[in-house]
C-alpha cells in the first residue's frame, strides 16, 4: 500500500468519525451513544481529517 493510499484511508476514517459524532449531536437519533462520546468523535475526527489532508498535499 502506497503512502498516498494510507493517507487517503486515514482522511476517510477521520471524516467518518466526524460524521457519526455530528449526526448524534445534531439529530439525537443515536441514543445509545452518550453526548460526550459524540463530541469526542466530532473533535477527533475533525482533527484527523484536517491533518491528513494537510499531509496529503505535502507529500506530492
């Protein structure tokens, strides 16, 4: 697996974490997940997505 593929995979996973956290916060449909875990998912997913996109642009 090349370096760019790994970075793309990490950016997609960060976006997925951010989406799940935001979905729980804004719609309140996932009652099994606590609101604290949703905020942790949102923040960590956003940080991971942004850092991997920055790393992707630097590895050209």
